[in-house]
C-alpha cells in the first residue's frame, strides 16, 4: 500500500488545526486506499506541547492513518542517528542546520522530508498551523484530494481528469511532481498595514522582492499580487489545471511534493527568514516538471502573537531577512530557469549538484547591493513612523549581522544540498525506524 506523509510543523498553539488535519488524513486514507502518516513536528513550549499531546491522544482512530507527534527532543534523537549513519564530516553543524535554535521555515519542512523518507512515503503534503479549511455544503474542502489524485502519476495519464490542460506536450511523459493551491483570507505576509499607512512606501518595500530588470508594468503587477494568494472568493466547485505551476500561484500551507523532488534537493535552512521554504516550488517550475494547480484554497489567518509588540518585531526581522535574501535567491532562480530541462538527469531527477553550484555562485554577489536594499528598508520604516520607526532602530543595530547572514545562509544551503543524498539514504536501518 502506498504511504504518504501529511505534515503539520508548528511552534504555537494549534489544537484545532491538529484535529482538522487529522480529518484530512482520514479522508485521504478512506478515499484513496493509502496509508497516511500524520506527522506533527512540534517545537512548542511545554504548556502548549501538553495541549497538543492531549489533542493527539483524543483523536478518534481512523483506518489507514498513523499519527506521529514528535517534540524537538524526539526529532533531535532521530536526526543525530541519521547524521551519524550518513558519516558527515561536521555532524554538529549539520544538526544545527536541520534543527536550529531559531525559527526556520525551511528546516522544519526538511525534517518532515527526512521523516517521510524513514517512513517509506512517496510524497509529502504540508499544512500550516495558522490556516484552516474552507467548507462547501457543510463539509471541509481538503486539498489532499487533488494531491493524491495526481502526484507521481504520468502527466498524460491524469490530463483527462483536469479542468484545463496548459502543459507543454513535450513534458507529458514526466510524472506530476507537485500539486498545490493557494489561500484565501488575510495576506500570507503581514504587510497590509504598511499599504494602509503609505501605498508608496509599500511599493518600495515589496518592490525589494522583485528581480532587477523587470519591465515596470510587470514589476507593478508582481508587487500588487505578492502575498495576496487567491483573494477572498469562497470555494464553489473544483477547478484544476495541469501545467508548469507558477510559484506565484501556490502557497506552502497548501502543497504536496513527490519524493522524486524533495529526495533530491532540500529547502534553504535559513533562520528568521520568511519565504525560505518556497525554493522547491521554483525548482519544479524551472525544471519544467509537471504540476497541478487547484482551487481548494486554504483559509489563512494571523495569530494574535503576530500582532503583539514582540511578535511584530520578530516578524519585521524575518521580513527584512527575506528581502535581503532575494538577490541571492533570484540569481539562483534565473540560473535554474536558464538551465530548464538541463536541470534534470537522464532519469528525469533534479541534478542536485547543479543546484548547489548555482547556490554557491550566488554567495559571490556584490554585497553593496544588499547594503543599499537595507537602506531602502530603513528609510521606508522611518517614514512610516511609530512602531515601524522603532523596528528600524532595532534592525539598524543588527545591520551587519543581517547582511552577513543573507550570504552565509546560502553557504549553509549549498552545504546541506551536498549532504542531502547521504542523509536521505541514512534515514532507515536494518533495525527499523526509531526516534
């Protein structure tokens, strides 16, 4: 029986989400005759962790669903064993990249990838703790439906199941590597207040994420569409498209990857950096691997913590690091797009060595550009005043560290790509899986 991994990484209270994702797991097991491994990777503090353990214990048994709820101690134990079996030269550094002390959106998903490998899963399906499902006629609308329908199957074989087909016929014999939807509700990045305070400043700040050289009309469209997902229209019926999925059309709270993707290349392990978990979406697109875009969008919401003073400052730091990472990432994306089919080897798998090379080359970018980007962000926040000016003061004291980390994060990413094949091969042992 095919095994799949439905994962929920979290570091905050989300008992309701755990129960909802468990319902999705039960749905998938019942409808598709698969074994669904529900994997909750929990980095919450002790009181919240206890709430989550109680919620997991109270889940009703569901045929075909196996639940794993792992705290950081259990995750660390598994990682230490896996890293040791891989025989890597710097095991402590590798453990830090896989389970850093600071928040890392990429690292938490990389851990899910390794656990999925250990469990013998053929795909990973990710949800987020600050999201919930839409409903139609009183029933939840689960993205897992489309993910399990298409992932891993030859694109030509699922074409007849789609509402629309916009895939290059030359890619029809390739398997579907990614299935994704977006979100409705609040913006994925909490920048709406900036837009309300000063639309011109908003354009300057969000414009820092757009690659250099874009025509002005494209640049404005990208700024307008960024972080807004699928808008606010509710789900009324399925629409699916077999295509090369644009990274602008999907969100990591609503995504499924075939193991042929995440088994080859991990995500950037950058800390305190929003968007660091979107890299594989670009890999799939730029390598011209087939994908399915659907409209079972998840409902995004912002937690109260994000709106607190400490949460606000933490988020502005993560946004700043994202904007400083973009020159490096955009350079890699441009190289991958230019490579196209050459990103794949003779077996149709992503050539990890090529990606690692592009990542390393990006560390050689002129640091002056990022210093100028930091200046734009600093001026913009001071113009907004209030708590944004206060955030600018704090970020100014961290300026050199943040600029250095934007480059060093890419060096760490290249190192992790090099280590990924030994890590994935070392997730299991003859004695079985333990953590």
